[in-house]
């Protein structure tokens, strides 16, 4: 020993986080359809190898595995967060489709975005409604058929 003291180890008091890659892959298969997966994951993997796996493991195999909120409630929160961010329409359209897969109705998805208008602003709410129209296959959000 050289006389140097070992640094204090921090974090021993923390509850361990659950990160389960297999559970993440299984949950992703429930939440996402093949077309959405194919439109996102292979390209992301080609661009940033390992990043898609990190997302699936940490998000779907970690955060989504926590109790308290149902998948439906988590999806409403995700729709709201993406709408508030703005400029993420491809992801928002995918999450609209996921919301439908998880049992939300078209009307519920639309109402999430209508409800957000006073909080996120009309332009972001309108952009989210256009994403809802695309994701639900009901037009482009302007009254015209897509």
C-alpha cells in the first residue's frame, strides 16, 4: 500500500435500478409495431451502434419496468412530453401509434393534445394534432385526407 487512501464509495445506500434487456425487448414488442420498429431501430443502430440497445435496455427494460404507472398512463405522459418539446413529429407519430396499441382511443389521444394547448402553446398543440392525424390514419390535421 502506498499510503493513499481509497476514495469513499458513493451510492451504496441507493436502491438498485432494474435494467433488464430481455424485459425491454419483450415490452417493446408489445408497445411497437414492426413497421415503427423497422423505421427507427435499424437506422439508429447503423448511425450509432449500441445506442438503440441502450435505449431499449434502459427505457423499456428499466424505466418502464417500474411500478406505480400503467403503460397507458406512461404513454399519455410520453405524448404530453413530446408535444411540449416540439420538433419531434416522427417520434410523436410513432408514440400515437403506440398509444392506440395500448388501448387509448383516437379521441383520447386528440384530447391529450387539446388539453395541452394552454400549457405548451397553440402552435405546438397544432403540430401534435397533425401528428395524431397521421398516426391514427385520419388525415393530416388540416381537414384534408392524407
